[in-house]
């Protein structure tokens, strides 16, 4: 893309389409592990960093680079680092920025494996974590210690869709020399740009909306300022959690329709959430785009729309929920989210089943909670499927 076209719709199509010697209009797949040097001097210069060039795919690859430039541009960051999965991205951040004796604050509502990584792995390396209701600024402030290095926010949180105030938390964090990392998987930069709101780092499970087609597992780190980038890049290179060039190509391809897909996800989710809210068998609905969301004013402040995720509970509890899950036909009973097809799951027995019951309770991940990832199908079809399944309870 020549010139400066800043709108998200245009950037999603053009960002990261780097110059290609043959004029290819999308980045070709460099499915190679290693790159030939012209001579010893060039190889040595690439390794020394005095000359730029590709060495070995774990250290860098043109197809991966194109995707990194694309997502960094969409998030308004200075650089991106593509990873093998969302978990590889989170692990890279923790490994690079935390050490024995450090303390971290983490939203108590996060994806189950994020919590697993903290509890099972980070503690082995002497890092202490406080799980905090980060939707309360006061709780967040109270949890800060002299050795706090990082605040990790997931907003909206998986699966309750609780919201944390990115701008206000970043302000408090920066007063205390603490970095703020935001998991922006549920919103994508189309809906929420954490770096603009003051966060230092954004991570994504690109497995979800960015790729959008349920056929890739991938992650991304985007930094606002370049000063921490080298440390993250070196750590990723050493840990080895890099993305495969073909996966990078697919995600980059998916991003071209990200804005269109997000618009449809949000439109459909609002309709489905409104339908559920009005149904006699439904006890509660949580959707950031509904006025009934407990933090609706904050949603309006930091998000452009409610996103594609809805959580709800039935009056008959999980027993009724189980009947619903077993009776849907169009909605697919599966974990993951953010793809074009509607998925439905039960977090307490699936995505968050390995979280201690006590931690689940503390995070309000109740046994009756059903999570819907609303796809881009016709919204009337999704609603009809849910209505018919609810009728069978
Ligand atoms: N962050 C969030 C918010 C997630 O929802 C997930 C995965 C991850 C990070 C990890 O990404 P991955 O390594 O899988 O690319 N969430 C999943 C879920 O809710 N169901 O299945 C996976």
C-alpha cells in the first residue's frame, strides 16, 4: 500500500502486504526452514545484526513478518511477534518480563489455560500472582506490591464477559512502573484498541477472530513501544514457540475480511442476546452490547460494539443447559470461538474445567453458564435453532 490510509477497513485489506520482487499481491508462503547466504561475510553480518536479512525461520521469515506488520498496524503498535498459539504468546511475555521474586496481577476471569500456566508453571519459577477482580480499580490498586511488574487484563473476560477499564488501570500501573498487558482476543482491534487506551502490550489468540475460520492455531504479541521488543523477540526465538509460515499465510488471508466479519458477529450477537433475554426459560444473559450488562457505560467508553460472545444461564440450571447443548442443530457443540460458525459450550465442564472449583466460584464462572460464540450465519437461523432446542427442555 502506498500512502497513508488509516481506516481499519482499508488497513485490514492492505496492512503488511510487503513489497515482493515478483509483484505478488499477497505475501507468498516461504515454506522454508533456512535461507542461503551469499558469502561468509553476509552470514556473519546477518548474525551480528549489522545487515538485515533472513537466517533461519525460527528467527524470522518473510511470510511471518508480513503478518506481524499487519497485526501491529491494526493494533496501532510499533511491532508484532507472531507465535505458535495464544498460549505461546502469553508464555513468551511471562518468560521475558518476569523473574524469580516478581509479582503479577492477573484478572481472575481469564481463559482456563492462562490460569493453568500461571498456577502450574510460573509458580515453579518463583513468580507470585494475585488473581484480582480487575473490573474494580480499587481491588487492582490494593493488590499492587513493591515487586509488581505486570498487570494482565483479559477484557471482556472469558467466559463471563466482565469488563476491565484499560485506560484507568494503565494509569495506575504506570504510576507504579508496572507494564499492562491486554488479551484482546475477544474484541480484536476492530472493536477495541488497548494500546490507544494506554496499555503497553496486546496479545491475541489469532486462532479466534483474527484468523476467523477455525482452521489455524496461532498467537500474536504487539508492543506499543519498541524498547521491550528485543527482549520478547529473543525470548520467543529461544523458547521456539514460533508460527509456521503456512499458518501465518492463512491468518493474514483471514484478516482481510476481519472488519466485515466483526460487523456481522456483533450484529448477530446483539440479536441473539436480545432473543435470549426475552425468553421465559432464560434466567440471565451477559452481553456487552446489551444495556443490561452491568458495565454498559464502560463498554461504551472503550469498545465500539459488544463483540460476538454471549454468556447466559437457564432457569433450570446446568441440567437444562445440558439439554439445550444436546439439542442444538445449527450451533456446533465445540470449544474455541471467533470462527464464522456459531459454537456453543459449557465452560465449567469444558474450557474452564481444569480451573479449581474455588477459583471458578471466585470468578463467577457458575455451573449454569453457557457460552455462545455467535457466527456469521443468518441470525434468524441461529435464533430458530436456539428456540427449538429451548422448546425441547
Ligand atoms: N486468550 C483467550 C482469551 C482465549 O480464549 C484463548 C483460547 C487463549 C488466549 C489461548 O489461545 P490458543 O493458545 O488456544 O490459541 N481460548 C479457548 C476457548 O475459549 N476455547 O478453546 C480455546
